[in-house]
C-alpha cells in the first residue's frame, strides 16, 4: 500500500536552492539562441521593430515558461517518488511519468501562449497561428524532456552512490556480525565437548572417530568460508547443518531426533549464514538430552519461512541465557533490511521462524 504524500516535504524538495539555480541557467539560453539566429540571418526577425526591449521581454517570457515547466515537472517527479518509487516499478513508472509530464508541459505552454498573446512578451506580428503554438510547444517539450532526463539521471546517480556507501557499510557491519556469530558458535564448550566425544570414540570405535574428525573439519571449514558472506543459499546451509548435526548425534546418539520437511522451492532462497545452525545449537545448549528424554527437532518450511521447533525440557541448574545468539540473528536480518525473524516460547516448545530471502531482495 502506498503512503500518503507529505506535502511539506514535497514542497521543500521542489523549491530547493539548486532548483532555482537550474531555472536561472536553463531560462537564460533560449532568448540568447534566438537573438544569435536573428542576427546571423538563420531565422527571420519575429517582428518588424525587433529590438533590445523585445529581447529583454523574451528573457522574462523564457523564465516564466522555464519556471512553470521546471517546478511543475519537479512536483510530478517528487510526487511519483513518494507514491510510485522507481524500485520495483520501472515499467509502470515510465508509462505514467512520461505521458504525465508531456501532458503537463503541453497544457502549461499552451496556456502561457494564450494568456500572453498580444503582450510585449510575445513579440510576433499579428495573432498567433496554430503553427506558432506547435513550434513553441515542441521546442518547450524537447527542452523539458532533456532536462527531465538529466534530473532523473542525477537522481539515479545519487541513488547509486548512496547504495554503494550503504553496501560498504552493510558489508563492514555484516563482517563484524559474522565474526561475533562465529565466536558464539565455535565457543570453548563446543570445542571441549567435540574433543571429549572424539577422545571416547578413539578408544571405543576408531573408524567412527575418523568420520567424526572429517565432519568436524567440514563444519570448521564452512564456518571460515562463510564468515564474510551476507547470505547463503538455504540448500548449502542445510548441507552444513546436517554435518553439524552428525557431530551432535554422535555425541547424544538416541537422545537427539531430527525431522526435515523443507520444500524444493524454499531451498532456492537465502538466509544469513550459520543462522539455522545457531538455532539448533541454542536448542541443544538449553535442553536436557538423553535417550529417556529425547530432544526432537523439527525443521520445516512454510511459504517464505523456515521453521525450527523443538520440545522444551530445560536443563536443571543451567546458567542464565544472555540471548546473544538470537539477538545476533535479529541484528543480521535487520542489516539486510529483511523481515524480522520470530522466536516464540511456550510451556512445551520453542519455535523460531526465519524469513527466506531471494536474490532480488
């Protein structure tokens, strides 16, 4: 739904100092060009007693037309920027803006010619004919189109430059966020628990210990590879999470159950890296896991969302959670200007919903 126009802001955008300067520059040249054409013989004199006074009046007329067209078209452009921004609406915007500006320019020029006909501002002998209206309107519309192209070009250039600056800031903040996330994921507890499991496997089942080391190396390598990425394909995140879960299932065995139900469409989307793994890590960290008290993880998709849900069986005497992991995920979605993730805690379960992003976002 489009927002209502803020008229105060719109007036400020239209009547800026630089717009007045633009009118002064643009309106200066048409009379000068006309004078040069007359003096050089390229064009005949528009009136039999053409002189300096007519030239000066022509300048006033030029500024009347220029100001009317420039500020009127500026209202159209900035009004459309509020109601129908370029992003995501390029075709519709072009189909509306071009006819609207040409209609405004034509009607405004026609009215000015009609209102000033017979005055010193229109230095033509006799009554204005249809060809006079057409030639003036075509000239004014040509200048208007050129100026609009320049104005919109400047707007796109400024937007492009601001986007570059915002992208650089986002990449820097994202890298910092990713590093903070990595510190939260690969903390001493994770390393300590993994090494303990590995030590036990070496004594009891060397072949499984070898598989465990390979999975651990893949998890660690992936964490390093994605630390500077803003988003990763969900299919890639699933593969990494499955490797992470193999480590945890080696540790907890029958105490950990995982059920996957993610659609093929959802797998084509993107999420911040390590966010799915962080939610699983969060569930493991805060719940008792044993073959008699099984932690059940359900990972599914619905429309443009990933849903991670687990039953609640809180550990006794556990340290108070800081919530840093969940806040980290929220912060990264916020940096990406995406919809916010949701976290819901009930008496029996914890449910996390991660919005799925797509390339154009």
